[in-house]
C-alpha cells in the first residue's frame, strides 16, 4: 500500500499525467526566507530526484504532451 500523498494544489491533468508516466507523484512545499510557500514536484532524473517548481513543471508538461505554452 502506498503512503498517502498530500494534495498541494496540482491541477488534476498534471497529477494524472505524472502518475501515469512515473507511477507516483512526490510533492513538496518549500518555504523561502520571507515565509512564502512554493509547491514543487520531485521527478526522477539522471541526477536523482530533481525538484521542479510550478513554472518549471508547466513547461515540462507542455514539452511532454506536445502542447504549446
């Protein structure tokens, strides 16, 4: 049984794509020095897990799905 993953506001389309492509979605929240929270996703890469913030994730999704963005 997989541990529950918190829902940190990923769009359902993005969540579904990542789950079907990677089999899981690892989300995290990073708080900067000003207290602003930024949602990110950890994706497997050649360097191990790489964190993408929401803007990087949208560019990645556009690239992977062939959408223009």
